[in-house]
C-alpha cells in the first residue's frame, strides 16, 4: 500500500488477504506509526483543551471585614478588595485588569478568544424620590435616573458574564444631608475599593 502523494508505503497484505487485484481504498486503524504525533490520535500534550470554563468578575472579590470575619458586600463601610477566586473543581487559567479603557482582545492560555468592553445604560425614573422635596424638585418624567456601567465579557463569540464598573443615581435630594435639590450620587463599587489591582479571572475544569 502506498499513501497519498507517496507519503509512506506499507505492506498490508497480511491484513487484507490476497484477493485485492486493483487499486483499493483502505482505512487503517490502530497503527501508531501512522499518527502525526506517534501516539493514539488524541491531543498531544499542550495541543488543546477540553473542559468547562467560567469567568469570575472582579466584583466577586469584594469583602467586608468585621468582628465576626469577612462578609460579602461592596457598599458597606470598611469593605476591602481581596480579589476573586475559582470555585471547587476549577483552576485559574487567565486574568486581566477589569474596567479598562477601550475594547480589549486576548487569546487565553487555553486557546479561547476573549473580548471585553464597557457599556453604559440609563434607567429613567429609578432615582430616589423624597416626597417633601417633590413639590419643587419633581420626580416625574426623566428628572430622576440611575446610570450603570458594566464591562461585558465575550468568550468565543458568546457573552458569558459582566463586571460592574460604576453606578450612580440622580435623586431630588441629597441623601447625606437631606437637602432638597437634584443631586447625582456616585455609589461605591469594587473598582473604588482599596486592596489591590481589580482583575477578573477565567476558571476552567482540569
């Protein structure tokens, strides 16, 4: 038998018998010497990845330290950033700074393509309204709103998760002083906490 383009020759008469008298297509199985890596036809070491992956956003690393130990919660006083981590059965495969400028693209160590970018939305009527201030500073129409900015993560063309970058509200009074008047208040998120570089991570099963 001669391989295509004279790539190899092999005597297979012991396997096909003596009845072959014309050119015949033969499918060979179980011949390690014909495998490109000399093995069993599977992925060579480091040549591919097969498993499940999840993205753990940077915001999952928010912790509030108290007398009874760490608690999840980014808005409470004393919250400190400690970074996200992979769950049981998952291993960290990649990490990148969260909520950066522009649009990011990267090929992860497992070969998957990752892209990420920030997007902002405005939800009208979602701000806090104080009744005693409403006569002068109306809560009607689009006077009050909530603005949210997230960084979305797209893995191999599929949107899989998002990280909260910032959010704020326009209210008809100052929440801290109670003074009437349209006020925009920026709320604390992971990105404003102390405690290290804010990064999101890619976690995959082994």
